[in-house]
């Protein structure tokens, strides 16, 4: 099956769009109890069955056990700078905002660049296995980052008044 070359740019465009949205929303307060921070984690996890089900009918990743473990470990390492640079604060108007995200955007861009380099280095691997391992890595760092973001938001919410404006 031939895949058009431009398809490879779709993930890059999605990342650029996500970074643009994040930078645009930095001046808007977060509302409610923070559960909306978890939506991307649940959204990306819906792809797990599609990566785990192979065309020939078997389930799982066709790789030695150490490879998925390394993918999870790399995902956890990638999550560390994202978690570190994601912070929230209550401002004078009483609402909770994400702190300046320039370093977060830079970190996210660097991680995407590292993913591209890693994909090029592992291009001799079976395509389905490579896709599954990279997806496992991405799920690990996004889920870890979003859960940590939720916990940081909840800490600010509970420290400084108990509730954010719901308007």
C-alpha cells in the first residue's frame, strides 16, 4: 500500500496547532475542578486498541518485553520536563491561570524533535512494532503529564480558596 509523502507532515501540523492553541489560551483562566486537564489523556488512550490489534488478528506488540519497557521509560523521562514547566497560579482576580508557558512550548517542541530523530534511527524496525512502541511512549508521557498537571491545579485550587470561578 502506497502512502502519500505529505501524510508524514500531518502529526507535525497537529503538534504545531496544539502549541499554537496552548500559547493562545495562556491568558484565559482555567475553570471548574480541573477535570478538563485530563481530557487529552483519555483522548489519546482511545487509540490503544487500534495500535494493539494487528491486521493478522493477534493482539499485542511484536517485540521483546524490554522494548515496550524502554518505550514506557522514555515516555516517563519525556514527561519530567513537561511536568516541571507546567505550573498554575491564582491571580488577583481570584481565578487560576497557567503560568507563562514559553519554556513549556520550547520543551514540547524539543520533545517532538527528539521523537522525529528517534523514529529516523529506528526506521529499520517493523513498521507496526515501531508505531506501537512510539504510541506507547507518547501515551506514557501525555498521560503522566496530564495527571501531574491535574494534581498541580488541584493543589493550587485547594490551597487558595477551595474553588475556582465556574462562570
